[in-house]
C-alpha cells in the first residue's frame, strides 16, 4: 500500500507591481530582475493615459513610474492616489535609466519616493522589497 505524506504548503502570495513607462526601456531592465525574485507579479502599462485604468484593474501593491516628465508623472501618481481603492498604494518615481545603472540620488518628490538617474536596478529592487515588507508587517500588526 502506498503511503502519501502530506507536506505543509507555505502560502506565499506574490505582491503585484505595476510598471508604467511610455518607452519600455524601464520595463525591459526592471521586470526581469523583479520576476527573478519569484516574489512579484508584474503588469506593464506603456501609456500614461491608461495608467489609472491599469491600476484599478490590476490592484497593485506598488506602482513603479518612469518619470521622464516630472510634472506629468506627478499628475499620474496623484490620479492614482485620488482613487479610494488605490489611496494607500506606494508610488516610486524613476527619473530615467543610465547604462551604468548607478544611483546618484534618492529622496522624495512631491511626497513620492524617487530614484534619480543614474541608479542601480538592484537597489531599486531592494527598495521595493523593503517598502512591500513594511506594508506586509503593518497589515500583520493590524
């Protein structure tokens, strides 16, 4: 008789990240690194006009927004946060990617976390992991 032993299955839910970039150079560099972690589901939106709709449909845990035009991009982030369903979703602005992928500055722009060109994709991924782990810890404590 064959005995089957039940093994505990860890419920590990992937976090959802929405990548918004009119010119998909951001997604081409960042998406593979995020997917390789096995912790994230990624959706790309390559038209800012569709960003809010994509966010509402996908319900991301975090939005990564390529910020080529800061005033317009800040408006996209604000539109996302005006919606009650997305109000608490963190938005990270990226000012562009350079070939050497080094961080020159990180800080806040209009209340949003941003990475200034040039920056390291790996450090952006580490920042995302930290932001989403804080979100998970806060949910567990509530």
